[in-house]
C-alpha cells in the first residue's frame, strides 16, 4: 500500500458512520488506543481513523483524520509505515510501548484492514526497574566484597583485594593507601581491565607531594570527598589523572587508610556506596594488621620457648642427639623440654630433660620459666641433686607469690652433666624428680634402666631427690625420654601403651648407632605405633660417649716392603 500523501492535499475525513463507530468503541477505554488504516477503500495513503483522549496525551498532536505521515512522532510513523507488530520508544520524555492488532474480523472480502495501536506509558516501570537493578548490583557488590575480604588475614593481600574489587565498579582506577604507624605507607592500585593490581610502599616524605592525601591519611584531617588531588608526583602514578577524584576515609581501629576513586561515574550513589565499602575495607585491614601483630608476637614467644639448638662445642667430649614432637604440632611448643649447655670451665657438659604439667602454650610458658630458673641456679650450684632441691623451692615460692594462678605448677625432669674420661668414655651425674628413669644402651646391645628415683619438682616442700652416676664406654648411649613415649596409645586396637618393654626392645637394635639416629629411630617406631592418633608431648635426649675411631684399612700401620727385582731385571732407581 502506498501511504504517501500528495503534498498540500487536505487530510481526508472518514465517513460519518465509521467515526461514530470508532467513537463508541474507544469512548470508555482508559488505555491509549489509535486506529489507523486507508483513508478510503483502496486509498493511496493511511490516516488516523480514531484516537482516544489517553492516546492524545501520550502522542501530542495526533487527532482523528490526520494523515499518518503528518503525525509529529517518528517512532509511530515508522511503525505504521513498516507494519511492525509494535515498538518501544521515548516520546515527549516518556517511554512508550505500543502493540499493533489487525482488525480482520467481520471484514468483507476485498476490504482494506484497519490496525489498532494500544499504547502504554512504562516510564515509571523502567525507572523503577533500573533503580532496583542498581540497588541489587550495589547489594551484590557489598556482599561479594565482604566475602572476599573476610578471613584473608594477610595485610598486603587484603590491600590488593580491596583495590581490585572496587576497580571497575566504583571507578575505573582505584587507589588504597594504608598507614600503620610506621614510616612506610603501603599502597595498592587497581585498574579496570588489568588482571593484577600494583602494590608497594612509599615514604611519608613522598606522600607529601599530595598534601590533602597526607593530611587525610597521616594527620587525620577532615577530607572533602570531592576534592581534586594532584597525584602525578606520587610513585603510584605515571600520568596526570583527569576528571574528578573522590577521596573516602577508610576507618579502622588498628590502621588508617583512604580510598581514592579516580574518575568515578557521575552518580549520586557513588559516595555513599564508597563510604559503606570503605567501612568493610577498614574492618578487614584492621583485622589483618592485628593478626600480623599477634602472629609476630607469637613467633617471638614461640622461638623463645622452642627447644634450643644443641651446642657445637660438645663434639669430641660428648655426642648428643634429640627429637621433639609436641602434642599440638601446629604450635611447635609444649610441656616437654630439653636443653644441653656448653661445656663449663671444669670440662662438664650440663643437660636436662623435663615435662611440666599441662599441654600447649600454657605448659610451654611454664617450661620456659623452669629453664630460666635453672640457668640462674646454676650460677651458684652445679650438683644435680642439690639443683633439683633449689628448683623445687623456687617453683613453690613463685606459686605462692602468684595467687591468681590456680593450675598446678609442677614438673618432672632428669638433669645432670657429662664429664669425659681419659679412656674415651663418659661419666654422667644424674638426678631425677618424678621422671621415668633413663635407659643405657651398651655396646653389646644390652639395655639397662638407670636406678634413680625422686619426687615431683614444685609439688611438695619436703620433696626428696636422689642422684646417681652412670659410666658409658666409647660408643655407648644414655637415652632420656618423656612419658609421652611410653604412654603413647596405639597398636592394633589403638588403646595399648607403647611401654618401657617395647622401648627397651627398640633400643637394643640401636647399639653403636649415632645418638641422633637413636632418637630418630624411636620417633619413627612411635609414629608407626600411633598411626596418626593423638598423643602427648614427646621429647628425647641421647647422650653418647664418642665411639673409638675405626682403623683406616687403606693406610697400613708400617711401610710396605720394597718390591724385589725379578730375575734378569735390574731394580728401578728412585725418581
């Protein structure tokens, strides 16, 4: 159908009967309706046959009898001309949705069809839907950022995560600055579209190139969120940023920071959303900084409580070996402890192995106190039995002074010293307080239990302690162990103690083995016995008389005889 209307031609008027029919049909409708079709049967152009009041409000200027090509709305004209099933367009500042229906019922054969256009104003729906989508996106962003930041507990990683989460959502480029009281200022910068954020440190002097940032971060001065900053001089920037910059303080209980948004979207919701995000970032950064401080403190304390390394100056006088396996291996410390001190001026090597009541960090702290007390007491006394008596009194006096502590503070231990003998053996002076007696592994594989007993250390004022001496021939070993070895439950049913008999049998196969190998062998057999079950603290200390050096078979003790010359051959001259 040709809908082109001759230039200057008046808009035709539909027949009166058709106009009255359209008026009656559309009179009571609240929905906007426009009817279009040929001006007359077989007509050359299309006109508006009817338009109710609602349609005239949505399409200003449309009236019944107006040629479609003269309707002052492009979307409507195009939809009618192309016979589209509908359209959606912005008309006069409103979003309209139109649906076309062909009026083909009860139309005589050969008659031209009319089209009824139903129009609906969806402006408020679209705006509400867009607002809902933005709110859902903001809520999703905050929820996702909370999950991503929660539990990281690594300060540098949290800083990079905070910058990368915000880049692309809050602004194309995001910079997070962090001050923790040191001279360095940590930073992380993330750019949308780049896979990894940049991170590093700058000094406070470098930060002064951006005075407002320095005031916000270091001096806690108030910040205008819409302030424009000069960032080109900072090491985090290689170019001069253009556009506006939003600075949002990052609150925190342990650290202070700022969130810098470079060229964010011109949206009134950006700043409130950034402030809410900055609160989450500040909480995560403070948690990470606090965890770092506590981890450092724990590392320092743990290092002070761990068994000290064995001294090197015992070589040639006594061979030592050790093994330690705490009940909570993640702590690396426990209630068992051992120590071997450097040789004294009189040529003796002090040693001890003990076990305090309890497990974990509390027991480790008590073991540290016991070792420190022994160090002080050794300045005035070297006899092992007398030392135990002095230590017993010191622990009881300390318990009386600290009335707030209700848990018992006693220990079991074996202490003594090793003195080398002229024949290459060792003399061990031993004293024990409530501890399992040591074992001696002789050169022929015989295992002997040292006959020495004593009371708990730090439990009773009138405690009694005894001492003894043990002589070790070259290559023989004395093994001191904690009850975590013999009381380890395992075996086929998982309930049997490892016991002294199994330990003695294991040691009988270690005759002549180096001291460290003896300890490692016992730990391996104990691990097989436990089969991954829980256990108490385990400590082993092996003291061994240095074995006699074996003769070097490659070097004879006397010179080899000169070879005799063969018959008919003169002897060779020495060169």
